[in-house]
C-alpha cells in the first residue's frame, strides 16, 4: 500500500513539471507575438493621413495611439483627444487604425502605438507632411522700361517643403537665374532673380517663372511677365517700282517701328516741303505720286519721332524716259552720262596704234634713206646731179636712159594744171614719178 502511494506522488510530480514547462513555453510564445508593428507615413499638406498599428497575437490587451506631444488620441475604440480632424477607422484586438484629415505641417512628427502588456510595448511611426508651394509672383519690374535700362525680375514662392525649384524661360527658351532659399518655420521661401539690360528685341518678350515641386506632380505653378520696352523709331522707305518712268503711278511707304509707335511721319523733298501737293498725296505713312515726270527727280526723306528719339530714311528718285516702241528691256533705261571706262579704253587703243605707226614709219624711212644715200654714192661718178646718180646706180646706162625718159614724160603730164597749182603739181608729180622709178 505504501508503495502505491509513493508511485502516485512520483507520477504527479512528473506531470506537474511537464505541465509547468509547457505553460512557460506557451507564455513565452505569446509574449513574442504581442509586439505592435507600425509604418512611416508621408502625405501632402491638406490631405488625409491613415495611421495603422497591428499585432500578430493579443490576449485581449488594449492598443493606444498618441501624437508627437504624447497626447493620447485613441485608447482602443475610445477617443481621448477632442480634435474633429481625428477619427477612428478600425479597432480590434489585433489592429487600431485612425485617420487625420486636413493635415497641416504642424501635424508632422513621431507618433507612438502602445500595447499595454507587462511591460508595455511600443512602436514608432513618423508622419511626414509635404508643404505645397504657393503660386509664384514676379516683382521688380516697372512698366515700361526704356531701351538700355537694367531690369531685375524676381520670382518668389513660399510654403514649400522641401524647398521648391524655380526655373526661368524667355519665350520657351530657358535662361539662368540666381536662387535663394530661406526657412520660414516648417516650410521654405524660395527666390530666383534674373538680371538683364533690355533692348528693343525684349519688347513683347515673355519671361516665365516655373515652380517645380514633388507635390505638384507634372503640373508646375507658373507666372508670366511680358516686358514692355520703349525705344526710338527705326525707319525704312519701301518703293513700289524698280524702274520708275514718266507717266507712271508711284508710291513710297515709310515703314517705321518704335515704341510708342511714331504718329504721324513727316515727308520732305530735297530738304523742303513737297512741291506739288496735287500730284504728291500723303496718306498715313505713304507718299503717292499720281503721275511721274522729270520734275519729281530728287531726294525724298521720311522722318519719324516719339518721346525717346527721332530717326529717318532717304530715297533718291530718278524718273526715266518712257519706253520707246519695241523697247522691253528695263536695263536699257539708264541715265545718260559719260562712260569713263569706255573712253579710257578707246584712248588707250588710239595711243597704242599711233605709237606702233610711228615706230614702223621711222624704221621704214630710216631704211629707205640709207638706200637712197647708197645708190646716190654708186652713181655719183658719171651723174651731173643726185637724181641721175640714183638712176645710174639702179642699172646700166641704157636702162637708166629709159627711166629718165619715163621720168621726164611723167613731168609733162601735169602741164594742163592751172597756173596757181603748177608749181605744187610739178613738184608732186615729179616726186611721185621719181619714187616709182627708184622702187
């Protein structure tokens, strides 16, 4: 009997030990599952943030959310803080989810989820609130600017978090600006400045400030300033005919650009008023000559002015004679005047031909003079005079007699000339016959 009791107590002790160890293991396992889990949340200012806390195992222990100031927001399904923006979304033994609507930058911070076990277990979740930049504005531009003036354009945007980026465009082409960032509480104020010296090309130019930020997705905030620049007039005269001719209709247009636009323009001719107001009509910026004639030749001037300055242009009009029948080439209608290049060419040719003629003639005379003297020397021995000597030098005596008779016969042919020309004729005829004899 005693033995049976002893065996009973041994078995009881063994079972108690086993049960105690099993209970200890189950308690340790349950303790490990009772740990809250949270996640960080990022939202845009003005939107709604959902804060969720979960546990895998809970033995009917309450969950609690508290804000960065350690104020309890919800304990289980019970609301603890009077804030109409904070609402309960879901409450159970394994999850506690709350929502914060119309989130502001002041809501940003570290939130705590607590599980009231022994000891209390907690998990942290950081709420990040992104600040939306305000619509930008451009300052520093006074209307209108004057050509050559220095102008500074400054674009400002506030309330961004993180700091926004600003880009400048001139008529869709990007230009560089100088950026400056200043912290204002929890957000940032960003400035960007563009410096330029304006000219007439900047008149009407659109300068756009574009604010880019993560909260704006792909639609940046933009503002545009259109520059107005005053500048002096720029004048050009445009004519209606390439070759103005007598009797034609003719128009000159004064194309003037300026800001302010010069009105009206002033037309003059050769420094004075228009001479014929009946044929010369001014309509706005146009000067119309109804019927051209030679008296219209001269210099026409168009002058335009505004409060910045004055400018002008001139046009020299030459009226050509009307085309002759059959004449179609307008290039033939040119002013009559000396062609110096043609005259110079003709003179050069004449001088060249004259020099060549003198040189040839000089050589010819020199050669024949030498022949004459040589032949004269050859026949001088038996000849009574120089002519006879030349004839004798050409051949034998019989041949010389024939030439002499021919020479004397030629002289008799001029006896019929008038008495006043007789002497000249004799000399001329004798000389001609003489030359023919000696050739």
